[in-house]
C-alpha cells in the first residue's frame, strides 16, 4: 500500500516550496521581463523557442506563465522542468535549494547529514576551482600552461568562460592552501588529494592544467588534469574518481554552457577532447559537449535526448576516432535520436580542422554528416567490399551483429526500416535478413573474418584453436584479459607494456600479439585494430585477434575501463586487477620453483650448493615477507 503520510508530506513540502518561490523573480533570472498593465503581467522573450518578438506572459497573481506562440505554460515547477530539462522531483529540489529550505529525505533520498555533507563537497570544489583559475591567470609558474593553451588557440576570455585552472608542482601545494579551511578527509572525498601508501596525503592533480567538470547547473563536481608538454609521467590526463556528487557516466563536459544553444538548434555536437570542445565554442559553435571517455553511455544518450533530437558525433578523423564513433552507433539505434557521424578529413581532430579550415567549413561538414547507420554500413563496405557474394555476406553479418546488440529494437518500426534497408543494400530478401537477425540474437554475434579464407576449425593452428575454445590455464586467461583490455582501450598499451616488462607473458602467441600492438604504437604514436590486422600476415593470428576483440566488445570492456576509477599512476581499477592477478601468478610460480629446488637438495652438497640453497631460502623468505606485508596493508 502507498505510504499516505509520505504522500501528504510530499504535497505539503511542494506547496511550501511554491510559497517561497516568486515566479517573476524566478523567470527574471534567465529572461528579461518588462511589466505591463500596472504590474499585473510581465512580458519577455520565450526561452523555449527561437523568439524574436516577446511572446511569453508571466502572471504574478496566479503565479503562472504562458507563451502565446509555442503554447508552453504552467507554474514555477513547469518552468524549471522545461528550462532545466529535469524531472518534477528534481525541479522541487532545485527550487527548495534556491529558497534555502531544508530538503526532507523523502524528496532527495538523502538524510540531513548527507545533505550537509553534499553541500560541503560542493563548497570545497568551488573553492578549489577558484584557486586553480586564479593560479592559471596570475601565477608566474603557470606561464608554460598559459603558453600551451594560447598555442591551442585558447584565449583568456575562453579560459575564464570554461574556468580553466592550473595546479603548480609539488606534492602538497593544495594541502597547504587548504590548511585552516577544509579538513583533508573532505578533500579526499572529492578526489582533490589521495592517501600515500606509507601514510599521509598528496595532491592528486600536481603540476597539471585543470579542466573543471560541471553538472548541468554549472556547479563544479570534479576535475581533469592534463600534463604539460614534455612531462613524461604516465597518463596524459588524470581524472577524478566517482564521488557522491560526480557520476561520470551521466555527465557531459560543457553541457552547462551548451544546453541553451543545443535546445535552440535542436542539435548537439559531441567531441572526445576538452580542447576540441573549447575550440568549437571559441569559434562560435556553442552546442558542443564532450563525453567523459570516448564511448557514450546510455545515461549520456538519455541526457542528450532531453535537449535535442539530432546528435552529431565528431571524434578524431584518425582510425582510433573512427573506431570510437563506430562503437557508439549501437547506443543510439534503439532511441529516438537522429545520430550523425562527422569525420574531419586528413585524419585531423576538430580543433586542428577549425584552425586550418575555419568555422564555416566545419558547419558545412556538420550539415552533410551522414546518418550513423549509413556511416556504419560504409565502414563495413570498405572493410570487406560488396563486389563479391563473399564480401556482401560479411557486410551483412557485421551489420546484423550491430542490430543484434540492441534488443530494444525488437518489433519496432525503426527495426523494420533498418532490416528493409539492409536487405536492399545487400540484395538479400527481407525475410532472410530478419531470420538471420533472430538467429544472431539467440546464438550471439557471429565472427567476421577480414581475410578471404574458410573459417573452419582446420584452418587454425592447434594452439590458436585451444585459446579460442577456452582451454586455458589461469595464467593464460589473465593474459587474454590483458590483451582484450588493450584492444578495447588502446591508450592502456603503455601501462600493460610496463607491467609485462617485469612480469612477462608466458603464452608465446599472446605475447607476440602484444608485441605487435606495442610496435604499432611506437611506429605510429598509437595502434588500431585495423592497423594491427594490416601488419599481421599470419591468418591464424588475425583470426585470434578478431576473436579477442569480439570478446572485449561482448564484455563491454571499453565502457567498463573508461568508467573505472583510476589509481595515482593513472591505471584503471579493472586493469589493475588483471595486472595484480598476473603478478600474483608469477609470484606463486616462483615460490613453487623455489620449493622444488629446495626439496631436491641432498646431504652430499658442495660448498657452492650450500650457498645456492642459502640464496634460495632468502628468496623464499623475501617472497613470503612481501606476501604477508601486502595482506596486512602496511
């Protein structure tokens, strides 16, 4: 049964919020209002459509508003839900905060203590943001950061608009600044400092350019720090972990600045780099936002849907950017969103394209950006070709795999349209396509081979076949996990390479594939799946790489890694777990070898044998000491 007391309390609180909110004052915060009829009504430009002749009326006596052009109207709660694109409960909470009312737990789901803690977190984040920005604009130590940003075409006005900042060098600069103001525990709660292994704290973003992350209402909720050019530390970008006020899977960078323009144009441009987004805004293209990681999440798609019907995905023009754009297609297929893919020519990123071609050329590219389904089909067509029956079959299989990943499409009109389109493009009867789609949905994605050779078990070497069939040792399973992570998120290659330099892979085939990934990364500055396959002549290895990539995709590793918390070395938690599993297995293997060699000792040993045994005993003791230390946490 419903909780009547809570329902009544909700109604009472809503009316209390209403009584503390003057509609004229509320709307005046975002719309210039002029009094009419002796103050009995006010008029202004409607914020809900492209209004040039004031068509919105606000009635203070009734505490209502109405636009006589687009017909949007209602009370203070309606205005906030429409203006902020939030739910009704969120609107109540926003207005309650505006009126400085204590928010009951049945409204926010948080206790008064949690509300107080949340308010303090916002306060310390705002303090840090202001401190970082003043340092960037005024400190002599920030001159290299200002020089870098100016070199990227970012002027001081734009730095202020995006509230960019700088954290000087030193492990305790921010800690010293916070003394007497905020406790270190509070700074740790919002990921401004982190604990040292041996006790104490250190600044999380030391010696980095700071990009503040804001929620839709413009409040700082986290930060991202970028290394200065020439700084050889790992992880060019260091991102704050999830906190009570920061959920990166839902947020979009710069949405607080872009949402009005997105709503006006009914179109959002999504890029993958902070500086790309900032460059677009500076060139007058102010409907640009950034994903928190290259892959769009379902929550981010839902947020974008509230503001615009069309989304233009503009990732870098290189292979990695195109792969990231391709992976995002499935998230939009089931939603009522017109997704387009904008590909800058000459493998440029958006900022470089703007610098060399200008804003008008970018707008022209946006206007002609193909729909996502067309983009995805053309990628498959370039990959396999459609001039042969074999090529068309592979294109069809890949596109069916795309459709099959979106179960929400089942029985929808949109799915029927896409099936008909795919049937037409591949010259396959529509009913056959539908039957194949059902088959893929029930049995899982089908493997598509790049090379034109029969995909029979006999074409695999015995070892590749063993790996694909899952006949793996625990060590090989971990090594497969590491390779899948590298294929899903290529930027992790350096972290994995560093790990295996001290704890090498044992499976020669998996080790060889990782070596090729590293060679590609060194030669080209990065590696891509397509580049890896191009430089891998062995058919069996190609088949294994494709299988590993499919496994990574089926597990959703790209999203999981990019949404995972990172440690102080910039290593995602999920990747760290695999590395530690590899190291643990190596330590266990070493311990077993020591035990075997010690057990083979006899009474007739020579002096050198005794010395060797002593050395082995010391190694064993050291191994067990480290193991005990790790377990105790000291």
